[in-house]
C-alpha cells in the first residue's frame, strides 16, 4: 500500500486481458485451491479402486502425502497470520523502554481485549470508584497489559 509504483504496476497487470481481470490475491490463493481439489480427486479415486490392489496402495500413499502437505500449508498460514498480528500490535503499542521485543518466532497472540480497571480512592470517608480502560494481550509465553495513550 505504501509503494505507489508497485500499486501502478499491479493495477496495470491486473487489468491485462491475460490475467482475466483477476487480482494478485486470487493468483496467490490458486495453489491452495488446487491442493484441496486434488484431495477430493484422490478421495474419488480411492472409492473406485479395488481393495488390496497396487492402485489402492499408490492412491493411499498419494492421499497421505497430500494430507501432510495440506496440514503443513495450514500451519504455515496460521504462523504467518500470527506474525502479522504481532507486527500490527507492535506498531500500535509504544513501550517506555525497548526492553521487551514483541515480535518473536515462537510468540503468538492467544487472546486480546479491552477490560475496565477499577480504582478505589479510600482516603475520603466516601468510597469513590473511578474506571479506566486497559487492554489485555495474552500471548503463549507472557501477559501484557496496556492502556490507551492519553
């Protein structure tokens, strides 16, 4: 989004008849769609092969290899989504000191959300309760509390 030259080239390529007006995103998704179609094809082949035949053994091996490939692809997609979340969060959060590196290969965001902190002021005879928003960011290895910038 930040590179105007790239955007212009991308728009020119996407409008080219060879691309059939498809976006870059659709070309990036195509291999994943083909893999899942291959899985359906192999399932149908397995239904039609004779049990115990050499064809069934080969189709089963191909199906198992494809299942492993799909699982690996899904894990990598999840890992990339997690990294993107960390990058987005690191751009939003400002630390007073840069001791805590938010982006890490092994770190992933588990849950985040806004909470309300209650402050009780007890010196006066009447209890006065004030509230302020805080944000909870639960990672797989730590818990981070933040507050909006005033």
